[in-house]
C-alpha cells in the first residue's frame, strides 16, 4: 500500500467483513506491506489499506484468493470385510477449487 502525501500518511489495514489473521499478520516498510504467514483458505477476502493524514484519507481494496490443491479432510482407511457383511467407504477431501471425487473399483469407474 504505497501512498505519497505531505504530511506523511498513517497506514492502516483491515479485512472487510472480518479480522486480520491473529498472530499471523506482520507489517513491514512502515505498515505499507501487510504480510500473512501460514496462509489458509479462510484468509481469502478483501483487504483494505487506508492512508490518512490531517488533510484527508485515501484507500485501496486488494482482493485475495487462496487456492489449494486437493487435501484430505478425513484420510481414507482400508476396509476388511467378510462375505455378507456391509461396509462403508468414506472419501472426504477439500480444496479450492473444490475437487471432484470419483470412485473406482480395481481401476474401473463405479
């Protein structure tokens, strides 16, 4: 967030509709740079930097989208059954964009 004026403005950051990530947010370069470590999907959103001095203020909105490769919410488990028993296979995955889940038996789509 680079804003030039005289007197030098004070920079402030907010996340629209939420809070800046607690304990993972750091400021650099006299608050002109907002740094978020260990980013998660919840960090997606609109971030606003506001520059203010005694003569007025200006702001800019930066849209942040966090993409994520598919990952397991619950990792699949092997299942051992005897003939005649019932079994349930669970596949819980997430990502951004949301992954498609396909089931195959011995490499053949079910």
